[in-house]
């Protein structure tokens, strides 16, 4: 998923309490992660290092 060029990202932390739900970063494709940052506006999911790049 590509990041929207016009979105002013507002990231919120999502945590998984189970091994059934894990995420991959939409920017660098790293993962699986136990927690991920999701933009509340465009739903972009990124790892912590990519959160600062977005």
C-alpha cells in the first residue's frame, strides 16, 4: 500500500496480544511485528523506523 501524498499522518500504536495477529510494514515490508503504527486517517501501517520517514 502506497502512502498518500496529501495525508498529514497521525500514527497510533496497535499491539497484538496473540500470535495470531501480526503485521508487516507497508513501506519497508519488514515483519512480522507484534506492534505496528497505523495512521488514523489513511490506515497506512508502518514499523517504528518508517514512522519517522513517512
